[in-house]
C-alpha cells in the first residue's frame, strides 16, 4: 500500500508536469511553473505554463478520483456477486448512470421547461447531474441483482446476459436521446462527452464532487471487508457465522453505485476500470477484501491517469479515455470469459 501511495503521488506529478506538449519541450520551465503554482520557489514561472499546469492538475486529480472510485466499485461488486466477471460497466450500472446524467443535462439545457432555471443557480453541474447519475446507477444495480437472483442465489450466465441486455437497452435509449437533441449543440456535446468519457477541461468542482462522493464509500471498506470475505463461502455459511447478508448486500450496492454514479457524473462513461484493476491486484497475491478494496482504489487511480497520459503522448489527446479503456478492456474481458468458461457452464 505504501508503494502504491508513493507511485500514485509520482503519477500525479508526472502527468501534471508533462501532460502538455509545451511542458515536455521545456521541462525546466515546467518545474518552475509547478513551483509557482504550489506557491514555492523564488523564481516566477511562465504564466502560460502555470495556467496549463493548473488545467492538468485538476484533470489529473479528477482522473485519480474517477479511477479509484470505479476500481473500488468493481471490487465491491465482484465480492457482492461472488463473481470475478462483475463490474459496473459489464452489469450496465455505468450505462444507467450515463443515461440518467444525459437526461438531466437535457432538462437543464432547456428541454425541461422550468427545470432549466436550476442551471442559473449553478446546481446543474454541481448537484443535479451527479444526483441523477447516482439514481440511475442505483436503479440499474438493484434491477440487475433482482433479475439475476433465483431464491437468493445468483446465476453467473443470467448475470452476464442481463448485464448485456441492460447495456444494449440503455445504449439504445441514449442514442434516441441524442437524436432528439441534435439541434442543440451544447446539450449534444455534453451527452457525447458522457458517452465516450472525458477528462478535458476539468475544474476544481469536478475533483471535489468525486472526492466528496467516494470518500464515504471508502470509509465503509473496513466494515464490509470481512463480511464480503465470509460471503465467498456461500450465503448460508455466512448467515450461520452471524453475517446479516441483506444488510451487507444493501450497503455494498449503495457504496458501489454511489462511487460509480459520481465517477460518471464528472467524467462520463469509462468502462472496464472496475473489471481490470481488481484482477491485477488479485494476480499480485492480495485476495482478502481487507487488502483488495484499498489496493484496488489506489491502483485504479494510477491506472486511469496513466491511460489518459499515455493517449496524450501517443495520440496527442485526440482520444477520449473511455475509448482507450474499451480497447484495452474488451480483449481482457474475453480472456476472462475464456478462462472461466467451465465455471460458467456449470453455473
């Protein structure tokens, strides 16, 4: 954990300093500008570089929060459903949050009559859209859990098929919404940004929203960790050992959907972080949830920052992070399905 904390700090510094082409051309000036931005150092930095680094800093901090929230939510859902293939994107929770956020953007963009007045109060970006994203994520999460359960038991094939159906249906509804608002450029661009995920032009409130929503979820980790470990042996055994399985399901689902909803609200639909990162932690030998949950959050923050930083270096910031993670996560998901094909057949 200490190594991951130090690595995350180094990742934030590197991505902030060298995320722009101007800073990469003039590294010494970038260091001076960073000192000016932090209020240290005797020499004033280049005002242009200071402004660029400030933009990069909020973008990087938002990416850390979003990556940590999605990876943490993925680890929670995998423990809750006792299935390593569960993640917010695979189960449709991310799509539900994205659709709800898109609908809120439409309402605040003038399509909701009097509701558009909320945006004049500054509530659209800071409250209404995140609240809608959380409601969408929670609704889809509860629905998937109910549909995939039979007499309290979760079926792996049913879970995957229902997640596929939810993603297809919600994606179709969002396409309809996009078609209906093609004439309104501001609303259309916002919906497209949520569809592909975006970390551009992030501001302090983006980082504050994801931090404020994710922190209570992270604080639940010590309370849920040992109960999720006991659930891996089956619900009947867990109940025999004194675990209130209904309470664990309820709080785990709320924490996972709150983290997912906040991540979608500030950065859009970014897939597969919650699937890939917990598996990387398990491959390193950390399997109990007391270790898995915090380590997944730390690694998830660094993972998304490096994915975004890498596409800035290779593609000059022309790709959205959701596109990059879909390209990486799709083959990884197919690999996991192939590895677990016998277990899925037996389920």
